[in-house]
């Protein structure tokens, strides 16, 4: 493999200059041309399927099947959905008039925002860049894509695929780390889409504010799981194991910690251990289906958090093994003794599941509401009143009942956070709208221009008209 290199300052400047010049032409690309580009992207991805699988294995140790459904299928599904719906989304949408605008024509026209920047993370290094790229291209924008420097092998395939489909004046990939990202953020974009941590999201937002640039922030947080006594415990534990340890816990909407009715303690822990053995065997490092941590830095962070907790009396239920040369951390379940340390303050983003047993629902709700609003909230209960109480007394970007993580796969639901977990919406129609400006257009009545009613100088009839409007409209 060739020696890795980052994009130079000159290359970044050239991409930006060319995209700025091309943007007026890009804005005029028909819906049909945009669909053809997305169709070509789909075909190139399918042709490179094995290469994508291999790159994801090298970066994250992902099984080919997991790469297929969690990365490749997610992109293909989004591309096909956009192609199917784009004509309808991009068409002008008429809005109703009231009597005040009788005879006028009012409608909303989606138009491209212009130059867009997409900054993507390393945990789903193929899926996340491309689903947002698809939305921006569908909306008629130019795109500079900045993937994470940590997913080196996937980035190479990603760049090759994009170069085969798009001219760099339309879509370009910039590789680099902090220096290159800083250079990009200093440029005047019309919209920035960032996926990552809240800490970096604040930096992105500060830089965007200098140019009054719109932002979409997909961040994270500690997504809780509520487990009621009225639930099928066997199915629930299997759902949690899959959602938590998919991609070795490196999923932004993965369950971060579990809140379990205390009456279920022994049964829950027994079912959880049984589900783990069913999923990965008695020695998970031998499982071909269990992924690895992206790099040594992240592994050290997770290892340190776990060691700190165990030294403070946190109970280790299972797991805990770390093999640094393999970037491996076993699926780990713990019962914390306190909730004010890093384990229960920071988003874990790894294969550690803290379990907290509550006496009543009010206690569990308080634990959640003392923290920042999470990206997702999961509820396992067959009790409708319990579910309604959790939804009513919490706030989250999304909520899934009696399953986990799958809400992101629904084509007609937005993917979004709230406050600390994100700003703006993505995927499907919501992604298209996020990269579009909804332009309000009003064509006055052919018989009379409303502004003539308010013409200077103001007269008594103008006053009567205004009083009439205040009273009846």
C-alpha cells in the first residue's frame, strides 16, 4: 500500500475555489441528473463490496456480514430511497391562502444551500459519510468531505469510489487531522454537517458562527435503557446485547447504561450472561463476529475508566479482559457503586455496560434527567402506562420501545439529537431538507396588490382597514 498522505493546504484551497466557481452550475443540475449521480454511486459501491468489507475489517475488525448490513446496506438503502422520492421532495409545495391573500399564489421551493462541508467520524466510516453526502448531492450542493483520520483503510476506498463518480469541483475528499480540519472550518461554507463529540461540536459551531453558517450536529451522550418488570426478559437481554456490543460498542446510539427494576436483578444478570455466551461464546476474542476498538488511544481510555471503577469497588459481572496488541476489550458488564465518576458521566462509546437497579421509576427518571439529553432512549416494557411515563418525563433525540438501535433504519423517521446530543435532522426527507433552503415564494393577486391598501399618506380608511384586520384576522 502506498504511504499515507494528508491533503495539503494548497489542495484544500484549490478544491474550495473550484467548488465555489462551480456552485452556480451545480445549483442548476436537474433532479434527473442528481438521481443519475446517486445511481452511479450505488453501482460503484456494489462493485467494490469486497474491498469495503476488507477495509472495515482492517480498521475496526468488523465481520463481513456486519459491514454488509450496518454500513453497505445502510448506504444503498438511503441512496435508493432518495432516488425514489427526490422528484417529490424537490417539487414546489403549494400552501393555502387565507382571505387576505385571495387570488395570490404561495408556495415553498427547496433550493440548494450551496457549498457544504461534511465532517465524519471513525466508528461507521463508510456509512456515515455517504448517507450525508447523498443528501447534500440530492439537494444540489457541492461537497467537501472530511473523514476521520483514524479510519485509514476505509478512507482510501471511500476516496476512490467518490473520485470514480464525481468531479472534484462537485465532490472532493480531504484527508487529514486537526490542522486540515481547522483550515476547512476557516473557510466560508453555506452549511456544515458534523458528526462527533459534543466537545468538538462546540468548536465547529463557534467557527461556523463567524460566517453565520448553518450547522447540523450529530453528537452523542449517555443513551439510557429503561427495563420494567413487565417485559420478556430473554428477548430484552438479547436486544440489549446486540445493540450494545454491535461494533464493540462504538455506536453513537448504542445503549450506554441500563436502568433495571430491582426485582429483576438476579434474573436479569443471569439472562444477560447467557445471551452474551450465545452471541460470542465463552471466549469472545475468538468470535469472528465481535469487532475491535478503532485504535490504542480509545482502548487506553476505556481500559482506564474500567480500572478506575474496579479500584473504587464497582462490581465486575463479566468481561474486563483487554488485549492491547489486538485492540480488544471483552464485552463487559459492571454494577457501579457511584454515579458521579467518569463511568456514569462520560459517554462510554465502547463495550462497557453499567447496570443500575432502581427501586421505583421516579428514581430511574431522576438519574436520566440529571444528565444531558441523550441521543436515544430505550424502553423495554409491556406496560403502556410505564412507557408513557418514561416518554413524558424524559427528552431524547429518538426513542425505541422493546428494541434498540433499529429506529435509525426507519426511512420516514428523522435522525436527530436534542441540545447536547445534537442540532438539526438527518436521513431521508429530513436530510434533504437539512441541506436545502426552504424558500418562501408569493406571487401577488393579478387583480390587486395588497400593499396598495397601506399606501402613503395614511388616511382614515387605512386606519379602519387595520382595525378590521386586527379584529378578524
